[in-house]
C-alpha cells in the first residue's frame, strides 16, 4: 500500500522504531538503576518505578506503531508473516529477524510482568533480566537492518529512501 509520494510510511516506520528504541533504552536504564538500589535525591523510589513501567508501556505502543508502518511501507515489502516469524524477510533477514525476536521476547516478558504476583519473585527477576537480551537485539537490529554501511560507520541508525 502506497500512502504518498513523499514516503510518509517509510519515515513513520523509522521514526516509530527510533522512539521505541529510545524508550526501551530508558526503561532498561531505569530498571537497572532501580534493581541496583540506586537512590535518586529528588525522586522517590516509587516514582522511578512508575516512570520505568510507563516507559515500557510507551515503548510497546511505539513498537506497535513501528510494526504497523512497516506493514504498510511501500518500500519495505514486509507481510504479516515477515513481522511474526523471525528470519523470513527477504530484506536483511538476520537483522530483521533479530528485531522480530526482540519484539516477541519483549511481549513474553510483558506477559510475565502481568502475572508477576502469580509467579515467584526469583523466577520473575531471572526472566526480567532477559530485557538486556531484548535491548542488545534491538540495538543490533537498529544499527544493521535500517542502516547502510556508510551510515553505520557514522553511527546513524537511519538511511534515506
């Protein structure tokens, strides 16, 4: 589906992906500091936890937008199967697949968060450490699936259409 001659869908997909990555990074950093019992002079502990959770929910929203815009992107040529089954895309299958794995793992972790009170704390905490794997996979995905070699060298995460 082509939404316009100005590649709005292409830019929207990348923008949503970048915002989602920044939110996941913020959530991971806040969670890491929270787990390490880091004290913030001006923020009470419950506020840091709330911001951590909100960043995670907002990241999920932007990941959903990223997936939607990739689905309608006239240049990406990704179908629902490519967005659900890792490593099936014809476009950079390894790096696109890492993005799919990151999203699916994050979704599984969201389910464990929902049922946090029904599972043991030690199991929840061990599972929660998988967020680092999500972040690493998302970093690799962003740097490699969306970037050309010249832009990767300059540390940019986007490419022009």
